[in-house]
C-alpha cells in the first residue's frame, strides 16, 4: 500500500470497513491500494477523503451483486461526457454509457455482428494481418513486443470493424480513436479526484473528439452505400435497419466504444501472454508441442480453435494473473445495501478483475502462472471475469478470443521470442487497464523449439511470481 495511505488510516474507527486516506492513492497506484483495502477490510471496503467516498468489492459474492443487478448499479464507462451537442458526448454515448431499456435494446441489436457465423468470417483477415506483421520481422533483431502488438491490434481492429476495402480511412479512424481513448483514460481519474493538470487537457480531448468524428462520418457514408459488407460496422447497420434504422449520431458512439474496448485490451493480453511464456519455458515447450502436432506451425483453421487445449489454458491463465482490465466501476442509481454500507444514489463502486483473480481463497498460489490449474478448476463467472460478467458482459468476448487463438499460434509457429536478458519490465494500472510502462524487448529467432529463460527486473515481480534465475526450473530450461 502507498505509505501515505497507511499513515492516513484512523485505527480508532472500526465500526465500518473504511480507510481514510487520499483517493489519489488509488488513481496513482491502483493495485497497491486495492491490495491494502482487501488485506485490511476483506471483501467490501471504502476509501474516504473528506466528504468523498469510493466503495470497493472483492470476490464473487459481491461481484455478483454489483454486476448482475443492472437496475441498481449503472454503467458509466466514460468519466468525461462533454456538452450535450458536442462530438465528445456523441462518441461517449455507446453501449457502455447506456442503461435500462435503452441498453437492452441496443445490446440485443449490437450482438448480431458478433454471432458465431460472423466471427468465423473474420478468420482470414486475422491471418492476413498477422502474416503481414511477421513479414516485417527479421531473425536476430530485437523488438518492443508491446509496441508491435499495439500496432498490430490497431490494424486488426480497424479492419474487422470497418473492412479492408477502405483501408486508409479505417487506419485513420483507428489512430484517431487510439488518441481519443488515451486522452479519456488520462483525464478519467479527475472524476475521482480533481486535478488541475488533467482538467487542463479537457480542451485537447474535445478537439480530439471532433477530429475523430469526421472520418467516422465518412466511413458511415461509405458503408450505407454498400449494403452487402461483412465488416462489423456494415453488419451493425444492417441489424439496425431491420429494427427501423439508426441515425449516424447514434452509431458514432457504438463505433468508438467497439474500437476502444477491443484494441488495447487485446494488445496488452498478447503482450503479457508472450512475456509470461518467455519466463516459463516448460509451458512454452508444452504449447509448442501442441501447435507443432495440430497446426504444423501454421495459423490454426477455424475448426481447430476449440481443440487447442494447451493454448486455451495458457490464455485463461494469462488473463487471470495479468488481466488487461484491472478494474471497472458502477454507479448506484438508487439507495442500495452493500455489505455493511447503505449506499446513496450516485455512489461509485469499484470491482476489480485483478483482485478477484488473485484471491487465495479462490486460486491456489494465485500470484503464480500455472496454466495446468485449468485442468481441474472451473470458477464461477463472478470469480473469473476477464470480459466482465452478468448482463453487461463484453459482447466481443468470443471475437477477442478468436483473434488471440489465431494470432498467438501464428507468431509462435514462425518465430521464437526471447525476452532480452536483464530486461526492465514494468507495469501500471492507468485508468482501468494494466499497461506495460516500459519496453518489453524480445529477440526474434526462427522457431526451433528450444526455450530458455533470461533474467528480468522491474516491478513486474510485484504483480506475478516469476521463478528465480537460479531455480532448478530455470537450470532445467
């Protein structure tokens, strides 16, 4: 826990599980704050500064209460909404900002482009873009794999959402959405704690929203001219037309949300998975053997995706121990009882994927990367929730998993990625996502099935247990 938060605790007030401290401690170092609140108070707690209070829940029981009750616990994904007629308001008006009947209707329609038949049709685009990325790599060079995965997912998300026939416009939307999302993440903490430095960026955010809205409107114009498209946007327009149509203003928010939710979460998941595999050669050998046997070093076919059991366990465990989304929040819409607290309307409630996935009561050796645990465990949707849970679970979960299950074997079938020896790897939760805050340098080699584990320094050791360089495990590698 942040030392300043420890010193601010009032140990004399034990009537409620409240820590009195600085709310900025949470926004500055979310993981340490979350761990400290759980260690002191258990499964429900509050952080209080003056008259401001944020509530926190940990574990499946309270996760279920908060995430299954969409009537009392509302979503507010974007902290900064902008003026009523602004581009920022339109862009932030997607599914994650909707509640009640409006959310139910739009979610039902929006799910149609993510049906299994639609997802299968994106297979070739994923393979094409993965091969395009790998064609630029050369054995012997070292690349920042986080940057590579971020750029790759930008291109992939743009293509899947908007199609390959308007490639330049799709990439423009992708890059401008990336900037807009980054500004929202940067300014978002000001919703918890006023910060003049962040507030000053408000005008920059409004400008970024206007710049993003222009190419989105042009893409919408093109897609309305072609009624037979198979990209997500075309299917979304077709689905809404079957329900009586939807205006461009309404679609703008859906597009921005879909891109923002898919791009960085998938990029970070790929980065963390490749990092964890580089540190666990015994797991990498098992995965390599499966891929060699079943895909022969090629990209998996659609019918193979559900047969790659080691790959499935590796991805599940990676998203458990280093989840791309570390926490999210809900806002109470009416008075509600939460453990010992009586919450008023408008109260902020934080639930944490990271903490839920690291509770010792739920997972044996929770800080360790052990994919084989998934041979015997089957946690509830509220104990393991990389894509959220309940009626607001991510609609793109199946598409996201398909992309991961194609991309990872495509990379590992062609190249061996080894972390640079002595690399300084660091991570931090910014807004709600677990970002690499340093380079993740990996040496590119032809895949030969021989795996070793270099040393690594950095605060990554505070998030996941890694075998020491002198351990028998590493000597055996």
